[in-house]
C-alpha cells in the first residue's frame, strides 16, 4: 500500500517507470541498457541536492533574506526583494530549493508587514521568477544540467545562449513590481520573529560551501563525477547523514526511467524517424508544447534522443516551464504551500498563476521569434 501511495504521489516517476517497462517489451533487456543511463548527470544531481539540503538546514538562505528585508521601508520594495530572491538564488540553488526556502518565508514576511492580502500575486511571481532565473546556469534546474552535458557547450556559450531570455525575464518581473498597485503604499518595518544564528553552523557552512565548489568543478569537467560523488557521500555521512533523506530520489529514478524509455525508442527505426521528422526545425516550439503536458524535465529527456539541437531544446524547455501548473514540476511546490496554508485561495491562485504564466510565455516566445 505504501508503494502505491508513493507512486500516486509521484505521478511523473510513475509514468517514467511505466514507459520504461512497456518499451522493454519492444526492445528486450540486454547489455546496451546500461549505456542508456547518463551516470554523470545523476551523480551531479545527487551531489547538488545533498549540498543544497545541507545549506538549507544551516539557515543561511533565510539569514541572507532577513538581512535584506530589514532594510525595507515600503511594501513595494518588500515584494520586489521576495521575488528577486527567488530569481537570483535559483541560478545557484535550483528553482526547487528557491521555492522551498522562500515561499514559506514570504508567508511570514507578508503577515508581519500587514500585507497578507498579497500572498497570491507574490507567490505566483516568485514561482515564475524561480523558473526563469534558473535558466541562466547549468545547475539552475535538472534539464539544464542534462542538456548542458549533452550539448557539449562551454559555460560561456551556455550563459550567452540563455542570457537574453533571463535578462528579459528580470525586466518583465521588475516592470510588474513597479506597476503593481498596492493601495496606500505605506512605510513598513520588518523585524524577524526568530533571528537566524549562523554562529552554530559555521563548520557546516564551510564544508557544504566546499562541496558546492566540488559540484561546480564537476559540472565544468574539472573533477571526475565519480570522485565528486564519493567525496560528497562520505562527507555528508560524516557531517549529518539525515541530510540524505532530503535528496529527491524520485527525481533521480524519473531520469533513469526516461533514459531507458528513450534508449529503447531510439532503437525502433519507425518511431525514431517519426519523432525526428516532427521535431526537425521545430525544436523550441515542440519543447514548449511537450512541457505543458509532461513538464520540462521529461520533455528535455525525451526530445534530446531525437534531435542533435540540444541548444534549441534548452531554450524550449526553459520557456516551456511557463504555462500550465505541471509545465515545471517546481511550480507544484508553491501550489502545495498555498493549499496547505491558504486553502481558500487555491482557486484564485490557479487563475492568477495561469494568466501570469501565459503572459510571460507569450512575451518570451515573441522575443525568441524576433531574435536572429
């Protein structure tokens, strides 16, 4: 029963495993199966998730946010900082961790400054900000890490490819904050209820900071992924093995499931040729559309097996994270928090979320069409 409940909760993982199993009837398991799996991507993902769990546990993210908010004088500025925190932090700590950290934090802040009525628009924009800010770096989200390695791009090339869209996204978010109407713009003073004390976690901060540097060097192909995995696992087991419970193993298994499915489908000539014809010349739009129904991580994994243009898939899957609530699985994190703390606002949240996402998606797709 526990297994069934888990699979119901992890729908994307269930689909990935089902596709892997079904495809294995068309291509029977053999020694080539092992070659399907990108162990380097899985190892780096594991390392990053473990390190981020450790850093989040130390309270460093909340500490930085509180220091910024203590300088706030107006509600409009508080809103801007809450959104900017998600946008910029997602580039390094991933969109998932940014939302896990700052959405609940925003509930507290908005309540303390008397702006709890802004929960829906602020969380909607935080979600958009996390999904769009994360597009700028290879470690910002799982599909970036995978496609970055598969495309063979250098770090400068990657950033150069995504910078126009990330910059435009920040401008759009800033414009929203400027135009955002709050009746009676009043002076506020934010004082945290429980101040974060980092003095007790200095050792953890240093250790996890070094492990984060190891992960970055692994992404840049300076350190072998096997060494990085071994070092991270040993250090975390020594420091705080409880951190390993916070690793998203369902995401790792989702990758494995899709690796097997894609590998098998690639060995079926008719399917390979059909999907290749559909994608060719339409990589960005195909990625955007697929992301709306299966989310952008599975879309990246699936489509990458049938086109060499992983650079275009990077654009498509990152822009495709906008749209439906499942276009980016990170978006479900915010919705879960709203459902937990503000059940009566779920309907309003969905309407606001969908409208805002479609507006941002239309704007960025228009930009893509205009760029050479």
